[in-house]
């Protein structure tokens, strides 16, 4: 597991940990086979309204050159973890594809 180093620089106002969370959201969403709209709907069902556009901007924070992005706050993080059925701390660590496959339940079947 690679940890984010303290002192890494923010890019476009998003720090290294914010980019990790954004990349993990994208990986987990794609691993589940969900569209951005579906993730937004699942978030709303769990108590945190997030539009398809907001999901797109949230995931764009993973890309250093993204002109438009959305920060993830603590409330977002907790509801994202609930929706993906993972512990919040899992979203804060760079995920490997193997981990995403395990979390998504791809042991021969898709959720």
C-alpha cells in the first residue's frame, strides 16, 4: 500500500489526499459497473444528494489538469463509504485494482 506523503503539493486546489479519494471513487464506481448518475442516486438514497454533474466534478479532482472539480467533504466521505460498503478509511488510501475487484465482489459474479 502506498501512503500519501505529507507535504505533497495541491494541484488546482486539490491536495494529494483529495486526489486519492477522487480516484478511488472512480475506481469503485467503475468496479461496480455504476454510471455517475447511478452513484448520485445511491448517494441521495443514503442521505447525501449528489447530482451526476457533481459526481463528474468529484472524480475530475483526481486529474491534475481538470479545470472544474468538486472537493469531497467529511459528510461526502462517510456516505460514499456507506454506498460502496467499505470503511471510510479505505477511501483515503490509494487502492489497487485487486482491492477494487475484491470490494466489488467480482469473485465470478457481479453485484
